[in-house]
C-alpha cells in the first residue's frame, strides 16, 4: 500500500481545448492592439509630431514664403522678452483669463443652483442656457459682432430708454469686457449642466440633517453642497482656464486685437507673428510659451486639488 495525500496539483486544459483557448486569446490580443493602434497613430500624427515641430522651429529662424530655415538658438525667446507688445499681450491674456473664469464659473454655479429646484419652466431655461453651446462658434461671434457695433442692436435697445451706449468693441475700457461676455454666454451652459449633475448627486439626507441642526440655506450650501461638488468645480475650472488661454476666433472676428492691443491675447499674437508677419520661428516660440503656461497652470491646479477637493485625501 502506497502512501498518498489524496490531493493532486491542478492541471489546465490540455490538447485541442488548450490550443483553442490560446488561439482565442491571441485573437483578442490582436483585436485589442488594432483598437489601440488608431488613436495611437492619431496622437503621434496630430499631437506629438506638431508639438515636436513647433519646439524645433522655435529655435530656428523660418520664413514660410522663402522656405529658408536657419538655426537661431534662443533668439526667438529673447525677442519675445524684449518685444514692446509683450507687456500688453500678457496683460490682455491675464485679464481675459481671470475675467472669463470668475464670471463663467460663478454664473454657471448660480444658474445650476436656481435650475436645480423643482419649479415650473426649469426645463425651458435649461435648454435656453445650453443652446449656445451647440451653436457654431463663428456664427455666434458674427451675430454678437452685429449686436455690439456702435449702431448695433445693443445700443439701439439702450437708445429706446434714453441711454447712449459706448462703442463696445472699439472702446479701450469696453472691448475686452465685451469679448469676455460674448465668450461667457457661449459656454456657460456647458458648465451649468456639469454643476447640475453634481448638485443632483448631493445626498438629500445630508441637507436634511443640516436643516435639523439649524443650518440656514447659505450655511448648508457653504458647508455641504460646495465640498460635495468640489470635484466638478475643479474640472470646470481646468477646462475654462485652458479654454480661455486658447481663444482666437472671437478676437479675430470682434476686435482683431484692438483697440491699442487691449484685446490682443497670446494666441492671436502668435497668429499675427506666424501668419501675418510670416515669422514662423518667432510664432513657434510664442506657441511654446503658451503651451508651458497652460501646462504649469494645470499642474498647479492638479497639485492643489488635495487642499480643496472634498474626495481627495
């Protein structure tokens, strides 16, 4: 009688079953790689290669008309630092970014809180505020260009009540604000929908518990709602900041950077240098600086999320 433990090591499928299993797994792997291949090629062709090309050209003097490209070192970056227009461009970019982010996020959150209540007509107002998001940006901007002219629709309405409106798009103090307002009305609906979704995810039990403890509406909003929707606030802030630094069509159509460079933001300045002045090397240096600014701002927000986003440790 031989000693035996009564247990045997588990064995996998053998023979035809094993070969069929391996063949199926190989097909799944090939199919997975094919799915990954398309976006990978798109990323290489339309993101990584253009980014590498812009960095390359930023260290060269390149004229699109003559086709001549020569190495210039850091000359383009030095030119940007000493360009007399850099100060006004940086100021316009910063004011546009801050104004758009503050007004857009505040208005979107206010609209979301109002429309989150179960009142009659909220569906109509949600559609009304979101509809500009799906409208063509160029068509939307051209329409506002007519409205904001000196003899346009806005001043005509003001004239009916005895008010003489300014030349919105040509005034030194009104041009940048006008562009910001046009951009806010274009995209506030998207942030409003995101905040609405976040508000509907706030547990009612917490709000009811706060009310039982004697907290008023503002205290419940500040101590319960704001922390619960803080991930959405982070997302909308990142999207709005990066979008504000890439605004172009609105500037091109409404003001063309004027008056006196008051609305000449960094993207439009890049366009002027690269395609109006045909100095592609200088334009590439401006684009690289813009890329670094967006990257740094996004990293700062992502790093600071642990301080004010509720779900982060």
